[in-house]
């Protein structure tokens, strides 16, 4: 599953480092994390997750609570 989060580059860098620490408690592995320019001011953080659907959904809920910037996800 791929999750995309939009925000300022500094915020996304901070968020990225906290993700790497937190993902172990949800039995979800992060395959890839990419930060790319999205628009004039914003960047897009793309996270590729691997694990069973239940654990990924639990992890997504945590992201929703923490970032409020989750825009879309795709399988």
C-alpha cells in the first residue's frame, strides 16, 4: 500500500524520522520513503508499506491522528 502526505519539507523530514521509529510496533514494514516536490511551496512524502491489511489500517489511523495531512492511499 502506498500513502501520500503533503506538507512543508522540514515537517516531512521530521515526520519521516518518527515513522521509522514507530513502524515496528504495528508489524508493518516500510519498503520505501520518498520526498518529492509537489507544488510551489509543498512537498509530497510517499511511503510504501508492506504487511497485512489489518496492521496497515491501524498504522494509517495513527498517521491520520498525527499528521492530518494524509491525502490518499492506494494499494
